[in-house]
C-alpha cells in the first residue's frame, strides 16, 4: 500500500452502497403511473407571448405536480438531518 492513500492494486477496494426500498411502495408507484398518464395527455402549447412590447407568461399544466403526487412523495421525503 502506498503511504498515505489508496492501494495501488487493481480491484483492491470494493464499495457497496444500498439505499431505498426492496419494492417500490404502492402509493409511489400509483402516483408515478398517474403522473405519466397525465403528462402523456397534455398538449404542448406556448408558454409566453409578446404583443406590443408587453409579455405575458402562461403556467404550463405540466409545471406543477398534482396533490396526490405531492402527498405520496412527501411521506417518503428526507430532509436535511433526517436519518432513514
């Protein structure tokens, strides 16, 4: 081993990282499927226009997540300092 530092041999260090759930929680799965279905039906259109020097921006229907999505995801959201 070199001093100080990592080993100089190939494959001498192995990193294993495990996170998340073994299975996707049902409410998350349903929220994702519902959002994808919704996004597939949204018609793309202009998000802003300018007339006579005045600009107007329109909210995109896909720009905000529906309440069902937010409720499902918030149950699993980690905040700074939270431990899983």
